[in-house]
C-alpha cells in the first residue's frame, strides 16, 4: 500500500442535511410534542370532548 500524500477530500454534505443550520427545521419529535400539547390544552379547556376522540 502506498502512503497517502495528505490530500484527503471530505464528502460534501447533502443540501437537505438535517444538521444544516442555515435553514429552520422543526424536528419530528418537537412537532409531535407541540401537537400533543395543543390536544391536551383543548381537552383541558373543554373544546375537545371525549366523544370527539376516537
């Protein structure tokens, strides 16, 4: 095997990389948490009754 000359290339990240901080992205976990809290709040204030939940 030959020695590497030190010119390693790193792969370019994909444009839709989840770690790209230039774009706002809401994670799936956070979206589920927000939806759950909205449903919980609707139940607490009486806007969502047990008959409406399947």
